[in-house]
């Protein structure tokens, strides 16, 4: 394991909130809370350049911004490593990796369903259709319009593969075709009002998975005795087919995360998904649609994890044990990394980390601008 302070100019204490490797593992892009993202040479651990964002686009009026502030910048390299996509809130910019020059800007936006679409969809539910409405249809539409105006829009996940740049938001997700600039919407749920959390494209580029959390308060304002409609009010894991937009898997269970900043991760073979629920690590097989507990920690919440890109090994953040790598097939521990600073900074926020594309190294981001390289 080796480490280095990657910012010699900015002396403020800063939390690294996102790290990503270039496709050839020669460079690392680190994003920070309070200064510009930095491109770092993985061999020398020296800063090559800062990527300076020339414009910002904050939350739209009336929308909550709390979780966008926590996410900060997100980044992704193009498949050939020559370009970098860097996004925050509602703005995505494309940089040349070699020069730091901005070559394109994209406004992040997915419109939620209309109030009429929501209401039509809700009334197709077998239980809701039998419940008496609260007020007239016009009044229901007014309540839904008020909810729609308050829905936050902005970047929550980002991935770049051979199909284009995949953008995830609390409303839905889509891909950007960089050849013609067109957007292809992959998902925009209209079953009921709610939030899409951690929408992520599978490594094979064929599916997108996300946690969908219905807004129970909004629906309770539309129907009397809404507590009888238990199924539609439960959060669920959904897997969409990108080509058709059809939901191929819908899983509702007790082990789905509730907090705002949940993270869902795909395995390298696009067969399994993993997420944290309370102090547990849950692994879900997309083919068999079976969820199981892979591990438990002493933390109240398991907030960050990452699959090895070559093996079905899962690196998991544990506030007590550092970073633990599990073999998802056997459930056994393969390695354990605990640094001396872990205990001191565990209460200020989660560590972030990323596997190299060869799967033989982890880069770990933490407090005071620090990045650490670790070979399990």
C-alpha cells in the first residue's frame, strides 16, 4: 500500500467524494468537495492537471438540493481514455484528458411524468382503483403538479461505455449519443410518484437497475384508506431493458435501502447486484431473483462498495474493519485493509474507492486531500 497527498496547492481539509481510473490504468481522476477535480498520474502519484469547470447549473427553484451537495462531482473516462466527462447538479462537461480543454457541454435533464400520466397509471392499480379519491380529479391533478415542481433534477450516477454516456437522475436515466447529441431515454417510471435512486447501467450495456421509492405522502393525499394499498407503496428494485424500456425484474423485499444516498452496484458479469441495508451487504441474483446477505458489519449503515471488474469479488467499506473484500460465491473474506487514519475520520463521511480496470489495485479517497493505493 502507498499513499500521497494529491493537492499541494489547496491546503484546506477536503473530502474526496469520487475517484475513477482511466481505461489503461495510467491515470486517476479525483473529485473533491471544495476544489477542482484533479487528474493524477497513477505511476508517480503526481497531479497532471486540474479540470476547471467554467459554469455551474444549480437546482431548479423549489427543488431540494441536499443529496446533490453530498454527491458532488461525478466523472467518467471515455473508452479510449482521451476524454473525461465531469458532471455536477444539472451540468455535464466533456474535457480533453491531455489538455484539460472543454469540448462540449450538456444540460442534464429528465422530465418527470405529467400529473395526468401519474393519475392514469395509479388508477390502473387493482387496489387503488377501488379506493375513493380525495377530492375531484382536478384537485388530484393540482396536488400532483405541486409534487412535480418539487422533484429535484440533477446528476446522481454517471457511466461512459461504447454505447455513449449514461446519465442517472432522481427522475430517470438516459444515454447520450455523442455522434448526434440525441438522448435515448432508458427509463422514466410513471407507475406512481416517487424517486429513482442510484440508476446504473450494467457492464454489458444491456440493462439498467435502480431502486424506486414511491412517495407515500403524495399518494395518501390522493386516496382515502391508502394504507390498504400496501404493494404499490413499497419500494422496489427494478431492472429495465435499455432497448425496449420494459421492466424485466421487479423485486420488493425487506432488505432494500431506505436512506437517500443508497448505492447499487453491478458485478462484472452483469448477473448480480449489491447494495447496503443497515449494517448488511445484500447480493441479488438478477437471473434467479434471489437476494441474500453476503456480510454484516458493525456500522449502522453500509454505504459504499465496488465490484472487482474481473472477478466476482466485492470491496465493502466497514467503519471498524476498513475495506473488506468478499468472494461473493463463497461469502468468505479475501482481504482486509485498515489504515491508521480510518478511526479518526470515520464520522465525517464515507470513504470512496475504485478498482483499477485490471482488478489488481484499489485507489482509496479520504480526508485531507489524501489518496491511497492498495494492492490486495
